[in-house]
C-alpha cells in the first residue's frame, strides 16, 4: 500500500473515530433517564420475604419420634426467626404420607397385613386414610387424578379405616401429581403464614375449570404469588394447540396472583417470559438457598449472600431449603434448621444486615414499572453507542477495519434482535464491558508513554511494574 493511501485511511479513520465517539457520548446521555427511571423503580419495593419449603420440613419431621409435634414446634421457631411464608408443592401420595394423611401399601405389604398370600399377577397400590377428615378431603382429589389417567379406583377398608385401591403399581402411583394438599394449606394459613404454591405443567391436558377452582381457593387463603416447579410453567405443554398460556394468564389476572422468578436457573422455565408479559410483569425475583448450602455454609456467609442479592440483584424473595444431616462421628441424625435460623435472626444476621441498608421483612411486592418518554428511541441510541465503542476497540488493533467493524456489529445486532431482544442486550452489555476496560487500559499506557518520551523518564512512582499493575487493574 502506497504512502498516500495510508495517509488517506488515517485521515478518514480520524473522521470516523470522531463520529463514533460522538455516538458513544450520545449513548451515555441517553442512558441517564433510563438509569434514573430504574433507580426510582427499585425504590418501590423494599420488603424482603423469607420462604421455607414445607415439603422439606415434613421430610425432616419424618426422622423425629413425634413428627406432628415437631412440625408445630418448628413453625413457631420459624415465625420467631422471621420466616413468614411457606412453599407448598403439588401433592403426591408420598407427600400425603409424610404429612400423616394416609398410608400406602403394595401387594406384598397388604398381604402381610391381612395375613394372606399375595395375589399372583397383580400389582396394585393400596391407600388407607388416617381418619374421616382426611378421607373426605382427599378421596375426591385422588380419584379424579387417577381416573384422568384411566386408572381404575375402587373402595377398600381395613382395620375399621377406609381406603382406596389404585389399579397401578406403587412406583407409578407415587409420581402422579395432584393439587396441593388442602389440609396442609389450611394448617399453614391458620398458623399465620403466607403461602406460595409451587405448581407444575405435569398434569396435562390443561384443565381450565380445575385450574380456576384451584386459583380461587388460593385467593381465599391469601395467596399473592405462585412459583413454578419443573422446566415449564403451567399451560406451556398445550400452548401450541390450545393457547393455554393465555388462558392461564387471564386466570392469574382475575384472581390477582403474580409470579416468582427463580434466579440463575441453568435453563429458564419454558413459557415464563410469555406468562410474565400476560400478568403485566407482576413478578418478584427469588433466590434459592440449596439444601447443601443451608447445611454446610456458616450463618454469616448465608447472611452476606442474602444481603448482596437484595442490594445488587434486586432479589426480594429468599427460598430456604432444609435437609437431614447424618453425623457419623456423633452417630446421630441432625438437620439444617438451626443453621438457617441463625443465618436469618442472629445478631448481624440477614435481617439485621438488610435492615441496615433500608430493607425490611414483609410481603415482597413487584416493582412499579415506569418508562421515560421516548423509551424505545433512548434504547436505540444506547445500542448505537454500544456498537460504536465495540467498533472503536476493533479499530484500535486493526485501523483499516474500523468502519467495516461498525457495520458488521450493527447489522449483527439487528439480526439478533429479530431473534431475541434479550440476547442483543446481553451481548452488547458484554461487548461494552470488555471494550471500555480495554480502551481505558490502552489509553493509560499511551499517556504514560507520552510522558516518558517527553521528559525522558517515567512519572514518579510509575515503574514498569507499576505500569503493569495499573493496566491489569483498569482491565479488570
């Protein structure tokens, strides 16, 4: 390439650089009203809600000599610690067994009870209710669920107690999900806890009437928000054929029930974005403390995690799991409940730490969303500024590619936007983060080099080692 061509490229690159820096500056200006709007929005929800998994509590209680008494005692301890909400899953027969609502037997166990020989070539499941109240409440729920799968259900009695025969194997019977246990819901409500049901998309096809009845019961119990269990939201499986997500969204709005979004899932729950839009983003972010972390982490570490999640990631719900811990050294079985209580309620625990930065415990509410005038135009200007600074970074290393890089990133962003606007925002945010830190490092190195060439020495305190340390710091 001849010298005049190089000079021409440098001249035009200078003009293009100025235009790109102007675009970056305009992007920064456009981000200010959006940033202010976001700051004001985050001030509209300042209450933190602690939730405990009721299924985990029943599991832990099953290892105790008096499970029912243990549950009652722990409910009191949880309220004292600041846990105000219980999460209740859709019921399985195993959940009802843990709750003491019924007993379950297979063919061999029933034969042993009746002192008979097991009937050959038959593998049924036998359910025996704990009492009249359990029978009246659960019999219609169980019959309806199994009849839906064309499984015959018949009456059975033993020892003066009523029950059911389910003509399927016990392994198959135990994985069938039903609506949340009404008796557990009423117990939790009567004890003064809020309820957040966890429902799934397993019970298909989507039943509009049954779902509405379930949500109406939730509303009577004061339910304000639901949490989904599994890989998809309720209604997603039949969405293509029956548009069931829209039907479910209408029901949620009718009964004024919002959603909780689990943070940092490996794969987002299918259909959640659509459903969130249908309920006008009546959504609260939720952080889940795993069973292992609840047992293994120190209380102050858990408290710090909660504080950072509330301050930095706008999490307003904290979901607490519990587990049984087998201590081989002491030859005893313990649990993680005391560790969780300390993490929340001890001096300098989560409650103290979040209150010190302006939060309080209570019912978590969604943010009141508002957008400044010209929201879409402002976002477009910000995106253009992001594209410009990414192109400036590429042009720093390959000057001849400055303008092609700008158009390549621009057209790539537009194409990706047609597929997913969220991916564009994430990609540009990552590109801006890398570009700004790298350009800052390059700029600082150039300033030091100019100074050293002008005065024949480095500025005081700027040894080669120090220059490298500053460069690494700016890059990080």
